């Protein structure tokens, strides 16, 4: 069985959440970050969880893990100035026995265990995989406020997390970015930069990213619907 190390990127700002860090915001009375940690805790292939967070939130995250029975949390590392630097800091704590690296946004609490398992399988087969869903709206490319192109919607996907990679491919991508002073906002870009083909594991539209207070309301509505008999 592949051993998977999950890095949860939780060092983002609270600029669009009225000053409340989205990973620590309460969703039906439970911190957002606890939801995804619980999913990863239940998956046998996942051997460890590492969280990259702001230094002032480290103790709170450890206490949250303890409260919700997250025994796979092995480290809380200090986040960097960018998402990429935060993840690189967390990589230093990955165990040598790990065969796959998964990176997940702390602000995606509704990720499905079923789809995470599928993404792990696809990454082990293809080298890299990410959760994603087909785009449902028409997308326009614009320049100076005017439409310049309309991409074929059938070829477009909204990319989610986790994004999962065979360890050697991901480390090769990280080294490439560092050597060339590149800073990517998407972990797939790291692997793509060294030639890794990324498989899209089709997920569902519930795996939303919480960015604004309105997103909390949407997530609570989704959870409420899942509780309906």
C-alpha cells in the first residue's frame, strides 16, 4: 500500500473573511480545518498530516487536532510569504517512507473521502492527479475589458484539491522552481514544469473553497442538505 503524506496549506490571510482566518472559522460549530483533517484521518493510505500555518495559529491547530481525534498530525510548520513557500517548509517534515505527496487547501472542508481515495489511486498510476470538475459556465478571455476568445467549455475544468504526486516528481518540481526562482500558485504547475502529466480525477461541486463569509453560509447549507434523511 502506498504511504501518503498530506500537507494542508493553512497560512492564508483573513483579508476577505472579516479578519477571521478561514481555516479556523467555525462551520456548524467546528473549525473549518477539522473537517478535512477528519477525512484524511479515516483514509488508511494516509500515514501523516502536516499543516503549514501562521506561527500564532500553531497551538490552536494542535489543540483542534487533539479535540477531534486526529492522531495522524505529525507536525505544524510555519507558513511562508507565499503558498509555495509554505508547502516547501512543510515538505521538510515529510517522512522518508512516503511514496506520495498530497497538498490540500485548509479552506476546502467538504472534500469527499471517496474522491480523495480515487485521486490517490490515479496519482499512483499516472504520477500526478488532482481533483477537478467540468466548467459549467461559458468562459471568456478578455483584454482591456473586451472579449478576445471563447474557449471550448468541454475542455475546461475547475481545479480543486487535494493535488497528489509521486514524491520524486513533486520534489523535482520544487527543485526546478527554486532553481529558476519561480513561484507557482498551483501545485500541479510544479509537477508539470518537469514534465509530469497530471490526471484529473473528477470530483463534485461540493468541494468548494471558502473565501468569503458567504461561502461559509453555502457550506453550511450543503452540510445541512447532507443531513436531510
